[in-house]
């Protein structure tokens, strides 16, 4: 899979999900330093053509803001379990949208997203996108099997 | 008289979002029931009739695919319209679900009007305002 095509598909998936489901815009940022220690993290594996792993972290304030937007609530009204579940849905939808953009005749499967810490993948093997939302930053890493990132 | 809907998704926040989107779309609903998986949905349908079921595919306990198969085996429920609402929009998956008996398909992410149009299309409801 050509890297340019993969980057474009990931950008399209991110934009579609954030604007359509979360009513939010994001600005791409180039700084790719380490994620903050208190970031909410999600990861999931996907199996098909392609197969790989999807990672996401988001700053807590941004996660809260997105959850409020998703549920139609003020950010101050949302509860931690709702935030975790919303971040799982965010990861699921972006990953699913990305894989669906490479539509094939092969069925694919997404594992259930997990909210937990993860070891950052090798940046050389990943397509990375860091974004600035109104309330904080979000970063996505996409690692394909075979290292075609 | 509004549309009676059963929303089937293992994510409580997604069920809330779909409810919200139905409101935003302007679709008149008489009731919105919820179920966290296919088994809960089948149980709900024993007690409540609905006009349409909106279902995710991948769910624990009983998937959307398994639920649709069970509905198709019921003389009473086989005619109940089911619309799949999923992140998976590959041709292969859409074909699979439609062949199983789903009447409609909405890909996540979706605009409110997309969901409303698909519900109205499946139910054969014409929007008087075009």
C-alpha cells in the first residue's frame, strides 16, 4: 500500500469522524513529542486486507470536550466512564473508516478497542497524525503488518 | 404518529448518540428502545413491537449478524425491517448483511439526515417536504 495513499485515507477518516460524529474541527500539528502522562489511550487491532494496529491518545480535557459534543452535554456534565467509552468509539470509528476506504472483497474484523497504556510503536513503522482540538491534542498511530507505513 | 425504533449497540454512548441524531434529524419517533446486544434485542421484541431495528454488527453475547439470522427464522419477526449501522462499509460486509436479510445500511460516521433518509426509505415513508 503506497504510503501517500495510506496517509490520505487516514486523514480522510479522521476528518469525517471528527466533523460528522463529534461536530469538531482539528488542526494538524507537526510536533510529535511524547504524549502527556495523563493522556487517555486506546488501541485496537484490525484483521483483513490490510491488517495492523491502531493507537490513539488524547489529552483529558479534549476527551471530555469530545464526549460532551458526542452526547450533546456540557463537558462539565460528563462522567469518566462516558469519556472512556467515547474514546473507544472514536478509535473504533476512525480505524473502521480507514480500513473501509481500502474496500476489498475480503471481510475485515476490528477487535474491541482497549483503554489502557500501551508501548508506543516504532515511529519508523507507523503513519502518525497529531491534531489540535479546541481543548487539547490528539495523536493517532497506524501500524500495518509488513511495516508498510 | 411517529416511528417506533429499537437501537441495538453494545456502546451506551453510541445508543445515546443515535437517539440524539434521530432528534436532530427531525424524524418523528413514538418510542426509542435500546438493547446492548442481539440477545437483549430479541428479548425486547418479545414484549414490544417496533417499526424498525437499527443494529451494530460486532457485539458481545449475540452479534447483529446472529440477531438477523434469528429474526429471519421467526414467522412473526422475519418481516421486521433491520438497518445495519456500522463502521464497516466494505462491499463485502454490506452484501453479506443484505443477503442475510437486512433492509438498509448506514455507515458510521453519518449525518443525521442520512440516518433519517435510510429509515424513511426502508419504511417506505415519503418526506412531504421533499
